C-alpha cells in the first residue's frame, strides 16, 4: 500500500507554462491511490483546461473564489482543511510572493491562508527570475517555515529558450516530496548512511563479475529515511538510477574496495549505517590490461577474497555509536543463516530474505522477509512493493533510533 493511498491532495496550479503538465501529475498521484482535487489561478487557466483536469481527477476544478458547493458553504475555508497536503505546482514567482506575504485575493491563495495544511511548493519559472534575489528571498522565507516544503526546480530546456534551472520537477519527484510531507519528521537531525546496488570486479577491460542487484531496495530505503527528515548519504553502486528526493549527498562506487573506502569515509559520526549493497565476496586475482582472447579448452579463473566490510567494522573506532543494519540474501534456511550473520558481525539489525522465491528479491518489484534485532526480536515483513517494504523497515528502525540520544 502506498503512503498516498486514500490521502486527499489539493493541487493548486499557478500561471506558468508548466501548468500543461498538471493532468499527468494528477494521473500519477491517482495511480498512487490519492484522491486529488485541483484549483487553478486565473493565469493557470490560460495554459491548461479545466475539462482535462476534471476528467483525470474525477472532481470539479476550483477556479472561482466566490462559488459555493451548493450547500451554502464557503469552498475556500474547507478545501484546504480537508486536504492532507497542498501541492502548489507550478509555483510561479508571483504566486510564491503572494503566499509569502499572506495575500488572499483569489481561490488558491485564500485556500492556503485559511488552513494550516502542509504545503509543498514546486517553483517553476525562467532561470533569471528564479535567481532574482527578491524571488529567492521569498522562496527561502517560506522554506524556513515549518508548514512549507520547497522542491527545487530541475534543469533543462525552458519555454523561454534558455537552458538552465527553472523546470517544474518531474511528477515522480513531486510524488516523492508529497510522501515526505506526509511522513513524520522524527529523524530530523539524524545522520543515516545507506549503501545500495551491486559491485563490479573487472576481469579485463571488457568483462566483469557482478550480481543481480539493481539497487532498488537501497534507493527505496534512502528515500524513506529522507522522507522522515534524516540527513541521508547514499553510497550507490553502478546502477542507472536518479538520486531520490531527500537524499542530501550521493557517493558512487564500482568495486568492493571503492565501497569500503566510501563507507569508512562517511560512517564516522553517523547514527545509522544500512548496508543494503550486494557486495562481491570474491574478485579476479589479476586484472588483464587487454581483452582476454578465447582459447581452446576450458578457462580457469583464480579468485581472491574481497574485504568483508561489515566484519572489518566490528572493532573499528569509526563504528562507535553507529547502529549497524545488514542484509542477508539467502536461498535456504534464511532465518538461521541471518541470525548467525547478525551475531558474527555484531550488527544491531539484519534484514533477511529468500531471493530464490519467485517475484521477490533481486530484479523484482516486490520483497518480503524478516527484520531481526540483536536483542532477538523478529519482525515479519509481509510481501509488498519495495518502497512500502522499505518504509516498514524504516518505521521500525526510526522507533528504535528515536529512543536513543542524538
């Protein structure tokens, strides 16, 4: 189940060219299970039709401050209060300024002013306008208020012909930010390091040894920690994935040795280390500088052990004060093997799953398994899509972390 399932979202669109993207955003939000209602400023109506938005949202679109709902109720005093989150996309310079200064002169601004519902602002405008110090001051002032979150715009071709910052964030980024706005901010001030993805160990310039990990689980965990306010460092293997919204910094690695260096560089002072990366246990003993040519007969490939990163942290001072979470991807006797690994490597928690089961584990959309603590508590993680699976893990770990001093 998505975090947005059955959540009521009020989408308010300002008068920028990016308003034409709002029907797609509404559709994507509904795909996540949200109940989406839409309001347009008078300028936004020049860029997108109310009919299109009514068709995709399945609700009338609000455009008039003076209309009622037929029950003698004032719409703007109820719509914001009834919503779980208000998304302003596109948020133009003009609309941002009016919200910042408390204007209530149309349906959108009056609705925002008449509630205390969390607001997610998605600025979209010309690059020079975005960089104007007065506009920037308005954005920063709203971002500093607890009620408001700002999702910074993307880069690319803008309608004015300029290539630069100012594009309205993609729907997937807005959805992630909306999920964050609905999540508890209980990990604010906590530093979390998450590793994700496979390693690659070169045999020659053409070939390498790797595994089936796609990084999806680690990226989902990073996203879930970020949504709860954590300062997240994502250490990512060679995967073609964009950094999730809420990740403060990303460090890329290729080999197990790269990963070891990255972990040692970033784990000191962290509150939590989550080792979700699938690390090679062995690498080629030698790497050929040129492509190995095919020869008659069989080929023998000598391998050597890589560093067991979790085991190496057991007595390392950088681990002091860090809660360590590992993963055990097994194909048999899952719980026993996971508990043995938890004990041997002196971890605080371990997530175990059976990667031989159809439809779960590497390269799939779902996961299921166990979350086991060093104190002997086992949480059964029912089958779910990997984002929901990650959120269940993070919910349990957050409860444990919140009970510890920062």
